[in-house]
C-alpha cells in the first residue's frame, strides 16, 4: 500500500500547501481546459487537431505567465549556460 499512501500524501500536500511549480502547472492545466472547451462550444468547425494544438499553446503561455507572476522571473537559464569556454569531458560509462 506504499504506492497509494504516497499518492494520498502528494494530493494532500497539493491541496493544503502547493508549491509554486504546482500552482503554475494548475494554471496551465486550467488554461488548456478553458481554451479547449471554448473552441469546442464555439463550433466554428475547428478541427480537433487545431483545437488541441491551440489549447496546448495557450497552456504553455499560461505556464510562463504564471511562473513569472509567482516567482518574479522567467525560467532561469541552465547552470552551465555561461561556461562555453570549457567543454565537459566525455566519460565513457562502459569503459572499465
């Protein structure tokens, strides 16, 4: 029963004290649902593929906006982004 107790703990943690990432993902999910249902109800003969693609795009944009509003900055760059002068040394994991 460890699997279900972990899921229960995750859900309880999400409801009681969500992290900023969870809040941003919830905003993105809600934006996708609203966009999809709006395009479905408008019934302008929008094909399914176009409707879902637009919904995912709106959710992605909503994710960035929510992330910016919650944290005050956009997604930080990769930690090694400014180390262009020194490439990483390749290590073969299979070499004894």
